[in-house]
């Protein structure tokens, strides 16, 4: 890929994706897009899918390794640097209730997604897990993190991301309405835990909670970051289980265990960020860099996705996402009510 003969073409492919990611970043800053809480990651995959199904023949084929490199290697770097959004101090601030709530949501949602998706809806394992990860942990970023661990295809990733866009956006508008109706018996602290534990994307959590109050917003973000922290054990467990259940073998017939080392890198970055060794301006710069790298990865995945393959996934991932959305709202409310 980076041999002397192919290096220039691979770099051109990476830069080509970067231009799309830059466009996605600019679009995400438009006022109406920002108000909807649509992240550049989502816009990036939309632009990528649009390109893959319209103008892809105009790109030199020699640039394809650059797109593949972005969708896989740069993706891993993006997941690692995502740790700069979190500190252990923030997680500890919310206490044991927030941690228990986040743990129950992540574990139960992944389990429900797999059981219903695979055994009832007959969805392929990868799509079921990706839809579950997007709903359970942190939306598109979690889907990106799980994609290489379970060896998912681009169209499976795109379908899972589409469910996050639809139901995460719905949650962002629905939760403030439910709060105004006063039908849920929760105080500000309870609402913060409820929103942080059940809404998909970080941006969608902020959008939903900020429409209620600053107290709710602060608690919601901390609980959401706790869910993000649980990405590491979830990735390690799913990686171990995936290789065991699919009998992945290495040389000599021995079972091969693929450890998602980037998940451990993510945890290391969280630890570094928790020490407050870097100036705030540097951390903010790294956060912006990370968002751009993840946008590049999402765009590259979109560029590998044809609508023909996406249609083949069908409507079942959305049915699964509806079930998970209902579970997150009803099950999440019941759980928070019992904990506080």
C-alpha cells in the first residue's frame, strides 16, 4: 500500500477523502444543521455514499488503497484519540448510580439487539451487533469501533449508522417534549441520568438535555461519557466472543484471538487526559483532530458502499432499531426510577 510505487497514489486517495471530510465539517457548521445536532461523521458517510453511487468512476482506481487505509487504519487512530473527550474525574462525579445505569444500558441493549436481530428478525450477526452498538454506546463512533472487530462490510456499517441518525435525532426532539408534558416522575438529576444513559450520539445527548436545563445537561453528558468508557470492555468481550463463536483460526489450525488493541489505546488516552498534563488548548485541538479523523473514516466507509448492497440489508435493521429505541426509553426510565 505504501510501497515506493504506490505511495503517491495511496496518499492521493487519503487526501481525496480528507477533502470530503472537510466539506462535511463545513456543512455541519451550518446553523440549521448544527441545531439538528447532526455531526460531521453522519454528513461524511452521506457524502461518501452519494459519491460511491454517482461519481466514483471519475476517481483513479489506483487511489482505492488510500480510501481503504482511511476506513481502517485512520479509523483506529480516531477511536484512540476519542479518549481526549473523557476524564476519569468526570465519570466519578456522577457516582455509582450513573455507572450502574450506563452498564445496564450497554449490556442489555447489546444483548437484546443480538437476540432479537439474529434469532427473531434473522438479520446477519454483524448488522445486528452494529445496530446494537450504535444504540447502546455512542452512536456512529461505536459503530466505527466495532466494524473492524467483527469484520463488517461497508453497507452493514452504513445501515447501522442510518438507524442512529433516525432514532437519535428523534430522541433529541422527543425527550424535551416528554419533559414538558410532565409524564415522567423524574427530577433534574434523574432526567440527566435518563438522557445520558439512553440517547445515541454525544451531540444528540447535548441537544436533548440543553433544551431542558444546564443541570440536566451536565449530568447527561457525564453519564454519556461513562457509556463511552464502556466501549473498551465491550470491544474486548465482543472481539473475544466473535473469534470464539466463529472459530477463527491462525496458522497450524490454532484459534486466533484478534485483540482490538486500539481499544486499549483509547483507555490509555483517557488515563492521560485524566492527569491534566496537557494544556486545555492542546486537548481541544486534539478533540478537533479526532473528530476530523473519524469524519474521514466515516466518509471512506461511505465511499465503499453501493446502494445495491445497502438495499440488500432491507428494512429489518430499522425494525430492530425501533425495538431498541422503545427499550431505551421504557427500560431506561424504569431503571433510573429504581436507582434514584
